[in-house]
C-alpha cells in the first residue's frame, strides 16, 4: 500500500468544531421541555439512612419531583409502592466485559438503606431550572445512623481478600531470593488519585414512549446502551446513547455510574427530558478513582546484576459495594528476564466509592514499585541503573514463552539516553549542581500491553462525492475521528476534506470502548474492511447491465483517487453513482483479533529520562526536563500521537509530585475540588522531548499501530523518584513526593 | 476583572423574580431576562444556548469557563449575570469573524493545542486577554505563569504554549 495520509502529521478533522465552540459535548444539549436534576449526596461515609425530610425541598420554587428510595423502582416487584413511575422495577446489569454491559457500580441507586461511602446518592431533586434544582437539593434533610468508617487502605491493618486470578508464579522465587547475594525488600505506596477529567459527568435522558435516548459523557456508548437495557429490562434497540464529544475520561467514563440510571428514571417519572450534570465534588465521590495501593517488592540479583528473583505482592482498595481489582503486578512477570517471579493481588474494602480504571490501570502503579526497586538495586550493586536494565533485557516474553511481536526497548534506551546526555551523569548523590540548585537525573522504563478488540464499521461512498464512515466508538480527545478519516482517505484516495466521520452513537455499527490504548488498532481494520466492501459494491454496480462498465469484470476495474477505471474510461464514484441514479455504494465490515495472539506477545516499551532540580534553600522541587523515547508501533497521526504521550507524561508528573485524594478519619474527602486536588498546570511543565520510534507492528494489524494513550504515564513516577534520590539522597517510596519528605533530615 | 461601569439592572415588569440585563454579547446587543442568582456561565449555557463556554468546576478553579468581559478575561462561573448591565462579553463563539478563524484558533489547530477540547475555549480566551495585557512578559515562563489558571487535564500544555507563541506573532502582524 502506498501510504499518503497514514503516518503523516494531520490536523484534527474535528479541530474547527472544538475551536469554535460547536463541538457538542453531552451537557451542551438543551432539549425542548427539559428540566434539571441535582443529586443529593450522603454526608457520611458509613452507616444507615434512617429517613429523609423532604417537606422543605418539595415546597421550594420550581421543584417538580424528588426521587429517592421511597419512590424509586426497586429490584423486587413493588406492588406496595404505588409512588413508583412507569418502571415498576429495575434489574442489575450483569456487569461483564464479555457481554459489554459492565458498569462502574453494580448496586442500583437507592437499592438499600446502607451508606457505603461519602457522596452516595440519597435522592435527586428535579426542578424547572438548574438554580432551583440545586437550591432545593440543599434543603433535603437526612437522618443517619453513623457507623465507624474504614477511611482508606492506609488506615487499616485489614489484609483483605486475595484476587486469585491475578496470582502468577514461575520458578522458585522464595528460594532464589534467600540464596541471592544482593537483595532488596521494600514497601511502596501510592495515594488514591482521581481522574478529574475537565468535563464533569453528565446525562440528559429523554423517553419517547418506551424508547430511551441519553446524552452521556461516556467512553463507551455501546456498553452503556447494553447496561441500560439490562437495568430497565428492555431490548437494546430501544436505548440510544450519544456521546459525540467527550471532555476526556481517563477511565472514569468507561463504565456507567448511578447518576445516569437516576436521571433516566426521573425522566420517565416526570415525562420530560432531565439534564443532570454532576458537581465537581460529586465527580470525586461517585465516578471512580485510582485506588490507593501498597506494594511489597522483594527483588534479588547476582553480583553482575542478573535478576534472580522478583516477588511483587500488592494491595488495592475496593468499596463495600463492588469488588474492584487493580492488576498492579500484571507487567512485572513480562518486562525483565527473570526465572523466578511471583505476583499476587489483594483487595481491601474501604468506605470509598468503587474504584475504576484510570490511565494505565494497575501497570502504572506496578511500574512505580518495580522501576524504583530496579534503581535501588542498581545502587546496591554500584551499577548504572540503565546498565542494570540492559543486563536484564527480555528477548522473549518470559511469562508467555512467546516471541515479542516487536520489542524495541533497546532502541528506546539508546535514543533517549543519547538525547538526554545520560553518559554525563555523575552517579554520586548530590554531585551535580547548577548555582544553588542540586540536579538529579533518573530514568525508568515504560511499558503497556497492546490490546485489540472487535469492531464493526460502515462506509458510504456518496453521490455527492463525499465519503461517510460510521462506527459506534468515541473520540475522547485521542484523535479517533481523524485516524478513521485517514484510514478511509488512504484506501479511497479521497481527500480528508470530503470524508465525514460519525462516532459516538450506539445506533452506529458497534465499536469498542475508548480505553486500554486499543481503539486505534481495533477500529482501523474494521474501517478498512468496510471501505473495501464499499469499493467492491461500487464495482459491482458499475458492471451491471446498462451501467457505464457493463460487460467488464468487476475485478478488472481499478479504483484510484476516488475513481473507477478500466484503462480507457475513468469515472469518479460521484459521477458513476449519479449516472446510476444511486445515492451511495455502501459497505459494512467487522474485524477482530485472530490467531496472531497465539503466535506473538504484543507489548509496547519505552524509556523516560528525567532531570529534577532541588533548591534546598527554599524547599523547591521541580521537574526540569523529560526526554522519552517510546515505541508505539506505527504512529498513524504523529501530531496527535506525540500529544498523547506528552499528556501522559504530564499526568505521570501528577502522580509523582502532586496527586492525592485525601480522606479524613471519618471517610470524608477533604480535597474534592480542583484547587485542593493538585494537578500539573502550565507553570509546572518542563521541557518535554518525546520521540516515537517508527516501527510498525504488522503482526498486530495491517496498519502496524499498537496504541498510544497509556504507555507514556508508566514509569514516570519512578523516573522522578529516582531522580529525586540522585539529587537528595532521599528515597521516597510513597507517592506523591511531598516537599516535607525532602526537608526531613 | 469586575465591570466597573455596571449599572443596576431594571426589575422586569414580567415577573417579580426576574431582572432585565442589557448587555452586548459577541457584538450583539441583547436583553437578558434572568433571576438574580443565575451565574453568568449558566446564563450563557442554559438560557442563551452558547455552550462553547464550558463548566469544569463552578468554583473559579479550572479556567474552562473563561470569557472576556470588557476585554478582560474572567471566570464566568464566578460572576452573576445581573452584574453585567452594559458589559461587553465575548465568548469563544465570538472569536471567529466573518467565517475566518481568529489567529489564536488557527494556531491551536495547527499546533494540536488540545486533545479533548473541553478546556480549549478557556485557554484561548485567556490567551487573547493576555495579548492585550502589556504587563505580562512575552517569554515562555511569563506565558506559562499567566495561563496557569487554565487547567488542561489532557496535558497538552506543550502544544498550547507553542500555539500561543506562534499566534502572538500572527496577532502582531495582523
């Protein structure tokens, strides 16, 4: 294939809509006759809801309805509950990945009178305006029986329960550890983090008879459609979920949260569209988080630095309403060559909302401990930390006994270390100075599994000369609209300006979640298949009786630059369709991963090199420079791909230096806002230099793309902590690094 | 910045709950009928269907709702609509003129200075305001400091900075 569009820097096709305010995010829709929902959150983290006093709220201006446990459809048939609306009862979503109906919290809203976390919804006020709904919500009074909360992982000695399917063991890790000459036994922790996507969760639900349409800020329109159908007990065809634009999600919008169910029930009860936009505070409590984690890492090597044993035992928080497992050690058996490895994962119940995936879930946490431990081991061996990693390069996937489809980690090390100037590093702690600043240099590896799912797409070559591509996936800001258009443009020769892409609607052919860095590798093959089918269809129409190419073999026709040709006659598809008096030639196709996954292990690798500057006089720590080289297979759009990696590096800085969702001993979050939950801002941003290796992985798919969203965040916190050690001599094993940690003698 | 020329809005004759505010919105004079507790951001989004201005926190912490009020950037979530009698307000919908993108919009497109696009209106409105504020230096550090009230959770900061610096030249040339 001659590539003219794919692999080239391409400005987003949806850019102008985003820059002029015309891109329609969920809450931008205002439907006729719409009213507003405002949830009432629990103010306690653990206990029982004894009762609600709704009188004052009911009499407040503009209030139309208040939904709560007393009038909400329940799991059990509710003959004795005539206050319920049209839906007499609800069902739980089975919440499985396989059936594509996973939800963020399986418990239905108001299902029991238990309070399991602060912010859990106890009611929702429906009013004519946003202001009236918010004002009345504050008038709802609740009576509670307060129980002692488990405020978080770091407050409890509970060992929790083992997630058995996470356990991995090979060789004799304990024996090898005991016999090894150089060893390390340390515990690492990471604070709970919150996604804080700029766009808050929002639902607008609208019923027309028994059909539900819901505008939602979601990373998965198909998943939410399926889940709502299960919960209401109606066919999926009766539910439409729309998410044309999403103010990103980072995992928090993969799976539906309870506000959407309450909003849909409320819309049914009042017979009008209901718009609910969660407050920023509610986003912290009710829409998932990266759970706090504790990792016990035991790692050993011989005197030449050859790894002899890795034992990685992790704990993550889960809630009292769901079992959430963070697969923290999932990368550990794969990244380095080591014969004796074990991994385990335990879940500890705490009074928080249910955690969920957050950018590079599991592995980013695991990479902090593993890459910190590698740095500590290098120091124990008096060896350069990059050299230690080189000595343990895995030339096959050690956990699957499969060859890598492509492991370009060595090129990443070479390229990034050269650009960074790593050979100028003086290993002695605190030895590199610039005026009153002490410079620290640290590095870490990055890695993320390459995944692919199944996908369908439809392509229409239209009589007006335009090409329309439709797929029920979403663009959360990663650039999916653009790579879909690039794919169709590449195969048809039609310029991008004449390609329209429809995404973010569950009525379209089913597409994947926007998550796990798998959208690109999943969507492109389906779009390519549909494009080829549309071209085939066009050829068949062209050779039919009475058509311009009648009598020719369809296979003998060439399709190039949007035109069909038999060598003597050339017609653009628009001209041809016009002659045929047809509106379009269409094709629909599905694509899924095949046998390649049994032949190869697919994983991306990269390396981060970080410079920090520590000014001990004023206790000032800054990341000054990040140089990263990442292998993502083929960069379909280098402009947006690099942006993704740079953004992930910024979020990794957040994990290393700033981000912590903090709970008081009663289980209430005390920094549930954008001022007190610190994320990197413009002034924090260092010089970031990212290079993407151009090494297409054609074993994975025909375009060689492996996915790009997550890998950049992995390893970043460790690279920063390793650089901080080099500057200060202080090994910080608890993220985020706090200035106070560095001031202690 | 507060509007120092604000007059008292007139109590509406229609209902006792609402007031009429006369202001200029993206160059057009409008009379807004609104309750006194309606925040400017919500008035734009829910009453005037100008949804390009985004809500990210409702507390003046994230910058997504930044608009220009009499030429100066302001968090539209921190000011009541009724305080803007006589104000000239510009939202992202008013940046492009006669179908042509503003140089800041062009630079954001070219430099891929966004990902999800949700903070973008605020980033651009703060940039336009910053260009008009001669107290703010033109070097990268000054720009980063000046724009630090506009959070981009996608972390597209590097591209935003290059877009802003490139747009500065174009705005200067225009």
